C-alpha cells in the first residue's frame, strides 16, 4: 500500500468542447492523466482501494474554467516542473495543466477552502447590450433579491450575500462581458448566467448566446481579502 507523503495541487483549464464534460467525466479524465503521466500516486485503504484525489467545486456543464483544481496525494516527491511537463504531455489542450505545487497534507480541502468564484460572462448581442446589462444589473441590485427556478424548484438569493461585489458590464466587439464574483457555500452559489439572463429581461430574445467562464477560485482571509488556493 503506497503511503500518502505529499499532497500535490494541480491547476488546469477546461475549455472548448470539453467544457461540456460532466464533473464525473472530468474527474475520470484527470485520473487517467495522472496514471499516464506515471506519477507515484497514493491509494486509499479499505476493500476498494483507489487513487487519493480530490477535486474543487464542480463546474456546471457548459461552463468553461481557467483555474480549476484538484489535489492528488503522492507517495514520492516529484518536482512540480516535472509534474507539469508529464501531465501536459498526456492531456488534450482543452484540459491542459497550467500549474502544480505542493500544499500541506492537512490543509483544508479545496471544496471547503474555495469561498469565492470569479466569472466572465460573454454575451453576444446587438450594439448597446452592455448598457442594457448595466441597467438591468442596477435594477436587480436595488431589488435586493433574485428568484431562480431550477428543476422545478424556486430558490431566492439575497444578492448582497450571494455576490462579493457589484457586477461590471463592459462593451466588447460583438457584445458585452460581465465580470461577476460570487460567494460559495455548502448551500450552493448563484449561477452567473442566471443573473445575466435576469438582467437582460426581454432583451434576451435579441441575444445570440451567453457563455460563462470561471476565471479563478479563491479563499477568504480573516480580514475579508482574497487568498490564493
């Protein structure tokens, strides 16, 4: 039985067609990459031993990610640069490893430590859609709440709690980009596309597409500032 002596934190992207992989499919792809890279991964104890690996908060299917993470426990030390090279050689560009580093064995889990998620929402639409979004976001902010329906159930989000700061909409070629930072908790978090669609209101019919990218995850320090995971 290989002993877990080191805890490696891997940062990777999930873009292009692979953004439509489910969380389970993504996890399996990452596990295969660890095996193909020949990393000395540790295994769990018990009747059904398997790789000791743990993932950060799941991405909704269709949402891209630029700074997704997983921890894998190793029995032997491998220099981070070597790990990066090995993983990069066995994974597709759409699921490319972008960074590797070691963390404390007893550090909080990624799922528990990730308290903030930053997003960019690209809205492809007619001229003036950025102004429409800014006005709609302002109206939602004044109302203070957003009701979202998911799988036949309604959930009411208090925006002051759900959002870390006021969203920002800016005009780009072909539409607008909205920068959104949400708080994350065990009770879930507000999906940025739901906020954007609500802000668009009737103007949503003129929009060609709404695509979401999670740009990074972060923890919160005691003084309220963000900390890298």
